[in-house]
C-alpha cells in the first residue's frame, strides 16, 4: 500500500465527507421535524455534499481517474468479455 500525500488525504477526507452527507439526506424524512424544516435540512445536506464533492475532485486528481479506469476495466472484463 502506498503512502498518501497530504493532498490525497485531504481529497479523500472531502470525498468521504461528501458521501456521508449525501447518505444523511435519506435519514432526514424520518426526523421529527416539520416538512419545511425537513426540506431545508435535506437541501442543505445535498448542497454541502456537492460542494465537498467538487472540492475533492481536484485534490484527488490523477489518482481518482486512474482508480476509476481500473474499476471500469475490471467490470468490463468480468461482464463483457467473451466466455472461455
């Protein structure tokens, strides 16, 4: 396993924060709030998740693109390769 640079660690932190805040949107309807408060909370969480997502992309840069290509290649090889 390679050691992460501070830039990569910060990018991974923002990526994780984005994912968690996006998932928290699905908890909001079950909270004991009025409908307008639920809408405001869900909207705020969604906006926060988008902002942190776009902050994480340039910080992760080449690494996230390389990882995405590896995942796509593995998926393609598994499901779209001819049978042996």
